[in-house]
């Protein structure tokens, strides 16, 4: 599955997930966060935190996200 297909799947699953588990932060904020996450998935620039955030949504659709996405590696030089 490529990044574009994963982004489309995330969009579908997140809509179904929110029907069952409504968000409390409001529709506008939730929509902006979803669109931001879709852009990150398409580009392939997800951090570990992002993956932990979207993991329940993909698990809801019986998809193991760790099989499809690896977190972006960050290099810190001291």
C-alpha cells in the first residue's frame, strides 16, 4: 500500500471512527487536524507521535500501521 492509498484509507476510517467515538474539540479543529495528518501521510513524514495518534484509527479498521509506515528518523547532533 502506498502513501496515497494509506491517506485515503485514513480518511475513510477516521470518519467511521468519529461516528462511533465523537470528538469533543469541535468539528473545525478536528477537520484541520485530520487534513494535516492526511498531508503528512501522503508525504511520508510521520513522526513516532503521529503514528501513535493514528494507530487507534487504523486498528479500528483492522490495519496494522507499522506494517506500512516507518517513522521518520530524526538525527540530533550534540
